[in-house]
C-alpha cells in the first residue's frame, strides 16, 4: 500500500476547501421524509434531490476526511487509514468539481458519479478495521492503552456517518428505477414484514453456520407475519443476521460436543405502537459480566480474527461466522440510525437476549456526528 502524506497527493487548495466545507452544517433527514419525498419521483423531485446531495454530501464527506487526519495514537498514519482518507478526498473532489445541476441531463450524470462514489467506499469498514489492527500491532500486548474509548467513539461517528451517506446515495439512485418493486420507495419498503425479513436473515445465518460447523441449531420465529411497517429491509436483514450469527455460534460451541440436542434460537417480533421490538434469545451460555462493557467496542471478539496484513481486501469475502468484533457495534449503529436501539442482556451460564428496538414512527432525524 503506497498511501502518501496529505500534501504530496492533494493540492493545498483542495485541503483548504475540505476544511471550509467541513465546518458547514449538516442537514439530517428522517425515514418518513425520505419516504414521502420519494413516493412519486418525477424529473423535478429527482433534480431537487440531486441538488440537495450536491451540497450535502461534500459537507458530510469533508467532516470525515478532517477527522481521519487527527486520530489518536498515530492511527491516522497507518497505511490502511491513509487509503481510506484518500477515498474520502477523491470523493470530495469529484463532488466539488461537478458543476451546478441545472437539468435532467446534469442530474443523470451526477447520479452516475455518486453511484461510483458509493462503490469506491465499499470496503471502508474492513479497511479501517485493518488500520486499527495495524495500530494494535505497534503496541506490545501490555502497553496497549486499555482505554481506547476515543478510537471507539471515533469509529462510531465514522460508521454512523457512512450509513447515512450510503443511505442518501442509495436512495437517490434507487428512485431512478423505472419499475420499482411494489410498495418500495428506494431502499424503503413501506410494508415491510419484520417476521419475513427475520426469517430470511436467519436462513442466511444458519447456512453460514452449517458451512462452518457442519450443523446448526434450529431457529423458531414467533410473531404475526402479516404485520408490516415502513423500514429499510436491508438494514433489518443485516442486524438480525449479525445477532442470529452470534447466537448460533454460542449455542453451537456450547452443544457441539454434548449429547443434548442444541436448544433452538428463539426470535420474537413484537409490534408496539412506538417501537417494533425483536428479541433474539439463545441458550449459548451468555457473556461474562466483565466482558459486557466491551461488546459494543470494535476490538472485542472471542473469535479468531480473519483480517491480516496480507489479505487482499478488495477481493475478500467478508462473510464468516465471527471474528471482527464488529457485528454488535455496527448493528447498534444501524438500529440508532433511524431512532432505534440495541441492547444485550446476558445470563452467564445460560444464554443471551438481544433486544432490537426499531422506531415505528420514522420521524426521528438521522443522528449526524
Ligand atoms: N449471543 C451471544 N452469546 C454469547 N456470546 C456472545 C453473543 N453475542 C456476542 N457475544 C460475544 O461478543 C463478542 C462480540 O460480538 P460481535 O458480534 O460484535 O463480534 P464477533 O461475533 O466476535 O465478530 P463479527 O464481527 O464477525 O460479528 C463475540 O465474540 C462473543 O464473545
Ligand atoms: Mg458477531
């Protein structure tokens, strides 16, 4: 990786522009707003949406680029982090060098460009994880600062912002679909059945478990399959997938060598007025209380870490049972992005309950770090 220092690769003028844009105010949108805005896409609404993104995306991207320059413990100088910073600066430059969007032709070109930006940033999460790992290697095990809170908080902000940027781009691009699937407004499904999504996500997690262990516990889902509410199915899929994967692994590891049949993982979907709550319960032995404060950090995993220096991230198939320590913190960010939350309750010696709360009202603004 031949990432270079800032001024070797980027002009002074660009860096100054990044700082100027990074100090402007971000504008958050809500699920409901995105849904209402995109419900009848026309050339005019697409134009307005593109004009909004033309202004909003550089602000959000500039903020992250600036933050990437001043991370604690020398994290900013790690080659993987420099690479991520370059992706952000390239995208900022692309956006800023795009002229004012005046008509449908401009709009289509702009859409093409932000689609490319989304692809450029596909591997930000494993690349940053690699950067943190590079940092960890600098410290001899005993000298690693126990309190890496600053880094975890930075990563929370950074990934939360990324979720927002990808949602906005994805939503805008999807609104161009001339034949959208029924009841879909871009990424949003106006009649999403959480039970159905939970079923698909569970099947996906189960097949990975089967691949890795040769067997997998049963998964039982309780709840009304006909109940629906507006949400982003890909987000819910990701969260349930991660939680079920954790449960399957815990149960599998605990019962692999036992004579007893592995107890099923149970998923309960409750439709409240304010929240839809999905509880994922397992009898996988729980998490020790001393480990609980760490589970939402980006370094806590009891699995073997699959990332290493020689790995080719571009062609890496990121789906494994466990190993990054990213499943829980990232899932919680997705939940919070639309005003929900994720809680983990453990009974050591018995099992774990994960409570995934999703806000039903859809009117909470994106949290903007
Ligand atoms: N249901 C569970 N039962 C027991 N331990 C759990 C459970 N869920 C999480 N854990 C513990 O918390 C740790 C962190 O979970 P997390 O999903 O964030 O990362 P991971 O599963 O190790 O790796 P990945 O990033 O691939 O998900 C796990 O390694 C495991 O030790
Ligand atoms: Mg996990």
